[in-house]
C-alpha cells in the first residue's frame, strides 16, 4: 500500500500511522512528506522466510525468498518438530508454536550455536496424542512431563546425544523399552501407567537418576550392574516382587523401594556395596513380606538382614588373615587371589558344606592329614587376626615354619571348639591362649 499523494496537503495536521509494517517505511509519514519515492521503500511483509522487503510497483510489500539449506540441521530439525507438533495436537497447546515464524520463537525450544535443537521443555503444556520417535541428533534435554500423552514410549533411537528424558505424569501404556542411550543421565517415567518388568538397562552406562515410581511394574528388581554411575533410584509404588539384590553400586545414595511386594531378608552386603545410602536415604516401608519394614533399623541394627553362610563369613575371615599376615607380598602360589573362589587359595580346604576345615600353610605340599618333616613356611609375617574366631568349622591350622608370624593370640582363640590340631613350630607366638 502507498500513501495517496493528495495527502500532502495534510502534512501539518495530526497524523500518526507509524508501526504499520507493510506501509512504506513502516508508516513514517515524514519521509512521505519529504517526497522520498515510495516504490522501493523498505517495509515488512510479515514472512519470516523472506528478506529485503520493499514496496512493489503494484503498491504491495514483498521480499525475496530466503534460500533454504535443506541439508542443515536447523531445516531437518524444524521438520521433525512440525511432525511432533501435529502428532501431539499442537493447535490445542497452552503455548502454541507459530509455524510460519522462526524456530527460535517456538515456546520451549532452545538451539545450540550451530542452530540445531538442543533442548525441548514443554512440561504442563496440554500435549496429547502419541509420542513419535523424534529424530533430533543434537538434543540433550527432553522434558514433556505433566501432559496427556498416551500410547507406547518410543525407544528414542534418534536421540544419540540425549542426557535428560523427563516424560512422567502422562498416560503412557505398555512396557519400558530397553533403551540404547549411552549418554543418558536422567530418566524419569514417574506416574504413567507402565506395566511389565524393569529392563536390565545394559546400554545406559551413564545413567545417574532413575525414577519409575507410581506405575504398575512387575517382576523382580534388576541389579543395575551395567549402570555403575547410578546415584538415585526411585521405584516406589509398583508391584515389584522377589528379594532385594546386593546392588554393587558404590555411588548410590538414594534407594526408594517402598509400597511394593518385595519379600525375604535384605543382604548384608548392600551396606558395604552402597555405603552412601546410609540410614536415612533408603525406604522399604509397606512391603509386608520383607523381614523388616524399617530401612533405618536394617542399616543401624541389621534388623531383617540375611544371615551369612559359613562360606561368606569364612571368606571374610580369611581376607582379614590375608591382610594381617602380609600375604599380598608373597610370590605364587602362596599369594591368594581374593577375586577367585576360596577353593583356589593355597592351603585352604573346605568341608562338604563349603566351610573352611583346614588351613595348611607351612609352605609344603598341601596335606591336611600329614605334617611336613622340615617345614620352611610360606613367608607369613604379622599376627593372627581376631577374625579367626569366625572360622567355626576349622579343625586343623598349620602355620609351622613361618618365622615372621607370632605375637599375641587373638581374643577368644581358645574358644574355637572345632579346632583340634594347631601346629605353630618355629613361629614367634607368646602369652597364653585366651578362652
């Protein structure tokens, strides 16, 4: 649209037509009064895909169409977002996208320096419909919590850089995929309607936070052995059953398992394997078939803890013996490999119930029935630890020839009622054996 030349007579009157983008100079009347030519004057046609907008000979405002690089991630990502918008009923969102405007103006979308979509946060924005398996190679944060999405959760195979997925408080159904997302750190699927078992998650090696609470998940608890960086696990209010694993996850500092169907005792090793949980950051309440309902009582007093087998207690006692007698500095075959079964350790013999019944450590051929004629020892140095009393099935102890072994006998060493044969020739023990 152009100004009418007849308006020149009204220059001195009070006219204000500024801020009309499609007029010449966006409505700057003074420039018209200065007789500047209107054909070719700057304007704005309102199309984000054009540039150098000018007044044409037919008095319209038009610009030159911007050439689109169809190979750029910005172009490809915009097509994915349009498909996502349509699939989730974007026309009824609380904060809608104007698809004819630049992607930088779209609510909840953030781009990186390369113009690729890096973050989407559309929590509580009235999305509904099925969630498509969106393909956004640079996306690292995907937040769609508190909407009305439904259907199955996709495997997100098109998000190779994703770090955060928070899509809880939706109406998803079916099972949880065993995601292959090696960069994922946070996965929150709380308050959906998910069923089935918890995947092993053997391809979530960077996972730190897992929240699957308030669903309908069944089956047993996985060990999460493939997610060594886990620090926060929330599985409360599901239908999970079976025993609580030992969870060898040293960084774990929060474990919520309350309101499930778990049963049995709680492994003692869990406290050693996950020391950061402590007495206050675990929750096992409302699991009627567990040996205790109180995490604090388990942690502080071993209430509901599993009874260790003699093989477990004996291995702990021998590990203490290993450290107390400098065995780590001995040559093969005398040095025990504590990562291997006790049956492979030099001089150790178990009985039929897998309890230690003989320690033949005089440096010769292992023989729990006969003594070496001239024992030279195996180089043990130090003292016998108090943990020897845990070897409740030990019948024979032979440490002859270990001239560096001695000192005071352990407390209650004499109360080892199963010990029938103790040989310590040429050692350095002193003081009477206490009962």
